[in-house]
C-alpha cells in the first residue's frame, strides 16, 4: 500500500505540473532573457520525468536491473533536471558561455564553461577553450530534453558497462563475473570503492580542452584536444593523457545530414595502471578508441535518424590469479540506434527508437562469452506541445538483457514535462 501511495503521489505530481503548466502556458517566458543591451543572455531548461515498471502485485516494481542508470547515479526515467545557461559577449570576437545543472536537487554541476573565439567575423570558424561541447557523435550534440523525441536515451550514450577507468579486473574471469552490474561494480585492482561503470559515450558530461569548428559549403568539421575520453570526460586529468576527437558532417541536399566521428584518448588512470603493473608500469597509453557513423533525413512531417558507434578499450594486463586467464585483447562494444519521429498534426507527434548494444567475446578459464551482457531496447511514445517551448511526453520502453546475474527484462511506462526558454 505504501508503494502504491508513493507512486500515485509521484504520478499525480507530474500530471498536476503538466496541467498547471498548460493553464499558465501563455504566461511562461518563451525567449532567453537579454541584459546589458544584449551583451548578456540568460536561458534555462527544466525537465521532470517519472518512469514506472508495472507489476501485477503492486503499482511499480523496483528497477533492480537499473537499465536506465546514468553516470551521475540517477535514473534517466526518474529525474528532475534544472539547467541555467548564460552567454556574455565581449565584442564581435569573444564570448563566454556557461551552464550549471542540478539533477534531483543534488549538487550543482558545472556542465559547461568555455571561451568562444571568432578570429574572423566574415568566416564561419570559431575556437572554444574550457569545458567544451562534445565533438563525437550525433546524439551527444542534441541531448537536451527538448531535442530528444522520447524520454529514454540511446544505449550507447547512457547504458553503463562494467568498465571503470580507476579500477580493473585482475583477469578475464573476474570481468565475466561482473556482467550486467555496471550500475555499481567493484574490482580487485585499483580503487576498491564500488561505483558505476562508463557508457560508450557520456551524454551527461562535457570534456575539458580546446575545440575548433568550421563550415565550408556543405562540409562542417570539428576537432578537439581534451583531458578525458568520450566515455569518461574529465575536469581534472588523472593520467597525463589527452584525447583527440574529430567529426565531419556533410549536408549534400536539403534534409540530409551524414556524419562520421573519431576519438582516441587515454582511458585508464595512472593510479589504476600502477596498481595493475606495479614497478613495471610504463608510459604506454591504455586507451579508448571510438568510431561513429550517423545519418539523418527529414522531410515534410517525419525525421529518421540512425547511428552506429564502435568503442574499443585496451587495459593493462594485471597479475592474474592462478587458474584464471588474463585480458590480452582489446574489449570492443558496438551500439546501433535507429529512431524516427512523425508529426501527426501541429503540436502532436509520435516517435520510436530501436537500440542494440553488443560486446566482443572474452575467454575465461571455463567459458567464452561476451565480456558484458548484450542489451536490446525498444521505446515508443510521443509528445504534445502545450506551447512552443513546453512539451508533455509519454513513452513505453522495453529492455531485454542477454546474460548477467541481474534482471533480464524490464518494461517501463514514463511521462515527462519539458520547459525551456
């Protein structure tokens, strides 16, 4: 009864918030706030989501599989996110941009803070220095709730694998024993504290470094040199390594965008490398290598997007316990996502996304199987615009995991209200 009341209260709050927002739709600000004669611009966004896994004996079952956990230890389906952005223009060549966020009223996080430099006002080229926007991937550049047609995230950008940059398995057998536990994993080498693993590409953190972006005709190119990797963006360096990332987009005809991305950076922290190799630790970079390809086509009332990401991690070979096998080969993961959105009428749309995340095989002492448990996700839903910058969404999500010791299947119904200005 307590669970039913708690769930009912949450759903009632979301529905009330949506209704109240709709009633006040005409009074909500719809444009960024300009100050100091337009030199300072302030904008913001708020998204409130609640997802529930129905059960025959209760209103909501606990999500013991944690299919939607993020690298901030929050469920993407049960989240209140508030963000505030500011842009300060200091003439035609320099701007300072920043954003702070809080999830579920936890600590305020500096999501972005960078200086944008435009050397030539007559050319479409700029430099960013600081905590810069993502270079890699298609979805990483549109992760705001108002840009996402559904409530969940593609698996490549959200699902937590069992890899950690600060802790390592001592053998293939130890890694195989942790399959499906990326939401809270602990290893025998490095930091012993149990924490979450990393996704293929983080959609919730920006990296720190320098980025250049330019457009010539139908070609748009971006390159960056940053501190962390696409799976583990950093503010402070932990391994004296750097990541190089590039992205090229082509827009040959109206409505068609094709892109490719590449990234290579040092993934494993110095502390974990030394814990694994001891006095034999060398300067070899233990890297994450990632490649992505994506395409988008829009016409009339529909948009179709597809993206594939391949990520490969190379780990130091630790002292392996007796009767167990070391991890000698790179660990590979491949994620594929296809989504579509169709506008039924002004303000109302429907959407769907199919995802699959697979892993390369790893041989232990007694078994050969993928190093993490493969996952398939289907999400369908839609949204209704209460006003131009206020959207109410609903979705149904089905997750299937092939292996591991946690829950193998889970379905969620979710609702979300999104407001931005």
